C-alpha cells in the first residue's frame, strides 16, 4: 500500500486499480482497426509499391482486387525475395550463400530486373493471418503479436478487407483507454 501512495504522490494522481477501471463492453477487432488502410492492387508495379513501403516504413500492405476483396499482402519480405538469387528461393534451393560476395549494387540490379513487374509476382497470398471483424479483442491482439506485422480484418463471407490493425493503432487505443481511466479518478 505504501508503494501505491508513493506513486500517487510522485505522479500527482492515483494509479488505476482493477476496481477503478471502467470495464466497458467486450471489444472486437472492428473496434480497434483502421477502417481506411492504405491498400495496393495486384497490378501495381513493384517499384511504386516498394517506394511506398520504404518511405512509410510499412512492414506490409494489404492487396485487394477492384471489389475490395483481400488477396494477400506486399511488403519487405516480398522485396527481399526479389533481391535474393533464384537458387536460394526456389524449392529445395540453397540453404546458405556464405560463399558469395555480393554488394548492395548487385542486389539493386536484381531489384531493377523485377521493378517493372506487378506485385502479384511476389506478394504473399498463402498463409496470411487475418481476423474477422467480430474476433474478440484479445484474440486479435494475440494474432497480431504472433504475426509481428499489421493484421488484415477480413469479412469471412465476402472476403472484403474491412480494415487493418497495426501495432500503432492498437497502442494508441490502449494508452487512450488508460488515460481516460486515470483522468476519471
């Protein structure tokens, strides 16, 4: 109890306690998603998508068709796949390339060879984790934690992208909820 009193004196307000926190209605993925995420289309050029990913430091961006149906994601892993030698990424390819002596210029040349292609050549389409809009909040947080990248929220029936949950959006919601509880005391 003395610790809480000392923290209250130091902070100028009491810390929220389980009894003082307002426990609202159960939240879902829809309540923390960004309903207007940046999206790409499968016919977008690699160089434009790569430029956007790098300038904005996105790990990955959802890819949708003209009707808004979720098709997959394009991101830094796609870019890495484009600059690796084919012998490494092919099925049963090389496990190690320690014997090579490549420079960033060599990697850039490989990137240029692919830069005018559409992102459909390298976007991730299989095994992309998604959640539905009614997925419980804690389940969505667990999937976000495990995937270590933004999480597409997809309608299970229409397969349309409804939004994205990013670490930043979720962090803002968590901190906002905490600040509301502290100021309400």
